[in-house]
């Protein structure tokens, strides 16, 4: 009897898995014809120093930030809530993109903001890159009625202190637009 139960269980399990036609798609996988947005990043004097791209992927947005001609060192970088970059201080970009109302920083137990990114490390040649998945983020949220901006700060982000990680002045900014 025991052999019959084991055999029946094995056949049932095999039969059920053989009928499973759902495909599992990993978070971060490309979305066919997914939307994307681009931001040209400029300094307060208008110099082009890079580009940010947000691409719709399964479960969120993939954000890449590529800069050049910036001061070498570690810089905080964040997505901000308003799609405006008025020089000289880029305060018009508002605070960090934070639709869930969390605290700042990936090291904060009550964080992070949706727009919190890892620190941008700029090498001796003035170049730096970040690539990150923002789980749960949407293109509709990024490009809402007042838009959003990418901001690079003068100092490193401590990844914990609310609201901005003590990352200092805003030294470069770009407004996202549908691409």
C-alpha cells in the first residue's frame, strides 16, 4: 500500500508540474516595449556633465547614471520629486522622490526613499557610473504631473540621515523626460 501511495504522489506531482504553463519572470527583467525616460545632467553654469536613463523592467525601474567632467570623489545622487533644475542651487527639484513616505537611506531601518541611489564614485578622470534597480518604482510615478529630476550632490551620502544623507550642495541636475 505504501508503494502505491508514493507512486501515486509522484505521478500527481509530475502531472501537476507538467501542466504548469506560467513562466516565472525575475524582477529586473526587460519588459518588451518598456517605456524609458532620459535626463541630460548639467552644472549650474549649463555645462553638460552626463546623462541618466530610467527603463521600465519587471517589478520596477532600472536607472543608470553616467557622468563625466565632475570633481573626483564620492557624491550623493538621488531622484528628486520635481522636474525642474533652476540654477544656481537646483532647489527647484524639491526633495527626494519618496512616494511611500519612508526615511532616507539604504542603511536606515525605516528607509530608503524611492529615489535614494548608491553613492556615485567619480574617478580621477572625472567619470562615474551607477546602475541600480528601483523595485516598485513606476514610469508613471517618475513622469507624474510635475515630473522628476536626477541630482548629484557635492559630498558623499551617509545612506542614513534623514532627509538627504548629509550629501551637501546640489552640483548637477537633469530633468527626466519620456524618451
